């Protein structure tokens, strides 16, 4: 039987494979591109392509594809075979450097925000050599960027790579000031914890809302939900355990560092956590993880739900984005060390994050904005839409001491004691965890907890990289002119703390008191996606992205259009699905139940004149009233949808969807959920929450 070591990276054209199959000069040139960000030497492309093709064919591949991440939020691929015809009627397997470097998908068929008209179809994919090629479904997948004929980025990878270059450049400026000449490169790292639900496939296929929308549009809460908190980290169901075992093996073959798996808080909810890696690779891996979870679940008779809030009244799913940055010499720049108050380099990098998060709260909120995440943020299991930073008790004391020019208390590491002699003792972490914080420092990294479970992590990491690069740039501009470096570093950290300490909050982010306190501090509360989208094209943010070459003004406006259009389309699909389910399933089914109750009551009256039939009469009355109310609500919703056609301004249309369509949908759902509780189970037209949450 193959061991984990045998299968790990088996389907990846990784460093080990390249070192074995490429000539040394070609391998060295490619490594400089991967590790140091050097320009790709195009002369090596044919050699790499041939080696890649031979390896792929040996591992069962017959096709290749440029695997890219358009602005749909998922991945895309167009397959070509390696086959090449010969004049004698036979064929050979070929793959050239030109085919490796460039592909040509139809750009106008993907979201462009007006960058490409329908008749302007040409777009390009280009090989990203910093992310290893891999085999999926007998196809060699070449991680690629995607751009328009005019060179504008039409994907999520290109801005991410640009942002990584921006923060690398600015971090190196700071390190040079500290006299560090050994470091040649700095890269950001990410570990993305992935939450998801598993439901039975047969039940899933009986619900149009899950099929079309990924979430339930109707559904009363079951008698038991997550009330007893007995699902969290509980014993894993054998069916789910078998799924997880296969999932691990499939991910390991793709070189994905799947590490931790457990039951989450809600019934049928689970989590998978990887070991952190380079942000670009982590982003590719997370996209592959989501795709693989879905595929493996189907093989086990289940469906994976990645929607942020698939069940109303039950915890939703997020994706905790653990972000840090480190040097090519292995130093984590957010590692405080044993004496953080004396670690000036750490304090300066830490201060840059504090300042960046405070100045660009709007962008961080926007980076996780989606119709699905609007249902989750602010609920009991997720941070509110207000951005804040948790630093913990020890670091807070350090920051206070710097602000007040005092000496922090040196507590030292404390030993954990259980009061039972046979149990082992160990040192506690320097700070507790705050699961309510949107942006929490957790020892040597920041955990951005607002990311939605279905979202690409490219967007939030592009924003984090860019805003931190900006503040490092500002710090470097000041310190490069310094006459007294040590003194000026301390003063800069102190000034940053004083000016931006409002963003630090170590308490309960779920509390109503915090919402009021955040408002008093002047922090933003962008409650919905529609509130956040306009921030993308503010003068401040356009200046930020263009300064660092991450996104041009044209690219920003295209994304603004795409986000608004996507919001309207998602809500339109949900509203149309709700109307369809109500008219064709709920109302006819409940009407049938009313008829049965009426017939029962009439029979009682005729056959047993003295028997009380008030129960049937009351149920008929209640259900008839609710049925009429649902019908009126659905008619209003249908009429409101027709009104959306008059809007030519996307922002105005999105506001109408938020304020009118969503409100009408909530009213319709509330009525239907009451009807479900009064209707006999054999008459309810689709599986209930009880069925879905407790069938796996």
C-alpha cells in the first residue's frame, strides 16, 4: 500500500521532478524566476515544455490546459490534446514552449466589466511559473494568468502576483535599513481554513434552491440545531470519515498540505485546514481544495455546500485567512520573539499592519463582500462587518508602554497546570484567541476571519499585501532620511500607535456595545456588499492601487461594474427560484393538504355528528390565510423583479435589490416557514432542515 510520502505531490511537476528532468542550466534559470522573482528566460520554454509533457504522459495525461482564475471567482480551463498529426496518417504527442507560455481563451465570454465587447473576443492566458503545474482528471494543468487583448487583467491571479511583488519590494527597503543584506526576497504566506457543509445527494436534488442558489430559500429551524454544541469536534461519522480519508489522499497527490479536519459547530458542517504556504500557491491550492471537496463528496453520495449561509438560523461557513510574511532566509517578520518590546524590526512591521488596516478598512471589508457573506457577517458565528484588530493582552501592554514611554511588565512564559500530577505541563501561548475578531493577531500571523467560504482568497490577500506595502513604503520614505535610525524607528512606531489605536479592540466583537463603541471611534460599518462596492473606486483607493501597479484605474472600474452586476444577478436568480418554488411546489402542496383536512372535517361531521372537528377547522383557517399571504407576497416579489429592468445605473439597481427585493424575499420566507410547521410532513414538497442536517 502506498504511504503518504509515496503519494504526496505525485501529480505535481514540482521542484523535485524539475531537478530530475531538466538540464541544470534550465533548472537554475527557472528556479531564479520562482524563488527570486526574476524575469522568465523564454529560451528555456521549449525544454521545460517537453519535459513537462513527457512527465504528464507517463502519469496518464492526454491533454493540457491553461488553468486560470477569471473574475467569476472559480477556475476555468480549455483542454487541448498533445496529439499532433503526421503526413503518413499517424500521430505523435507534442507540446511546444509556445503552447506552454501562451493560450487564447475567449475573453468576452468571461466577466470583463466593459473591458471587452462581445465582438472583441481575443484574450490571453500566460504561464505562471511560480506555481507548479499539476495533473487533474488526466489533464496537465498549467497555472496561468488571464488578460485582455489590451493587456488588462481579467483574473484574480494577476493582481495578486502584482501585490506580492509590491510588498516584496517595500519589505526589502525596510530590511536594508536594519542592515540586513542577506535577504534577497520576501514573500507573503497564507493558510486558508476551509469550512463547508455536507448533505445527502438524493435530498439535495429535491431542492431547487440548493441546486440553483447553493442555499435554502425556505426552511423552518429544526427542533434541534447546534443548541447543545455537541457536533463541534465530535466523533466523525463513518460516512464522513471515509469521505475525508479519500479527500486527504486526493489533495496530497496534488501537493496540497491538508493537515487538520474536524466537525464544525453546526450539524453537517466540517472544516479542513492546510499548512501555510506561499500566497500565490495557497490561492491555487484553495481553489483546488474547493473543487476536490465537491468531487469527492459526490463519489460518496453527498453534496458539498460552500455557500456562506446555506441554512437560516444555523451557523454559516467562513474561510479563515492566516496571513504573514517571511524572508527567503526563513525569518517570519511577524514573529515577536521572547521580548517583543525590544524587537524594533518586528514592531515596525507590526505597526505597518495596524496602520494599513485602519486606513483601508473599506478595502478590507470590500475584499470579502458578496451576497452570500452578507447573510453571515455579524451573525453569531462570524465577525461583524466592522473591521478591528485583536492583539492580545501581552502585545497590548507592549503597545501601551511604547505610547506612554513606560517599561512593560516582563511576565515571562507561564506554565499550564491542570491540578492533576499525572498530566503533562506545558507553556501557555502568550495570548488567548479571540474568535469574534475580524483581524486577529495569533502569535506570528494575522487571522482574517471575514472571508466567505465560497470566495477566492486572492481578493483579500491582494488587498492585505497592497495596503501593507503602502505603509512600509511610507515608513521607508521617512527612515531612509533618518539621522538617528533607532530613535526614529521608535518614534514612528509610537506615532502610528497613537494615530491608529482606534482600530485595536480586544473584547467581544459580537456585543451591541462594540457596535456603539466602534461608531464613537469613527470606524466604518459597511453592513452590506452594496455599501462596500463604491469604496473600490474612491480617489484614495485608486491612488493606492495605481501607485503600486496592482490595478489600473480601468481595471478597478471594471471590477466595480462586475461586483455590482454579480450582486444583481445572484439576487435575481434567488428571487426567481423563490417564486418558482412557491408557485409550483409550496402553494399547490399546502392547498392539497388543506383539501384533505377539509374532507376529513366534512366526513367527521357527516359520519360522526357529535365529534368535534375544531382542529381541522383551525388548521384550514390558518393555512388558508398563510397561503393567501404567501401568494400576495410572491406576486409583489414578481412585480418588484419586473421593475429592476428599468434601471440603467448598476449601483441604483443593486440598491433596489438590497432594499426591496431582499425585503420581499424575507417576508415570503417567513410566511412559508410558518406553513411548513403546520403542514403534514408527507405533504411538504421538499426535504426539511431536519432531513438535510441530520441525514449524513
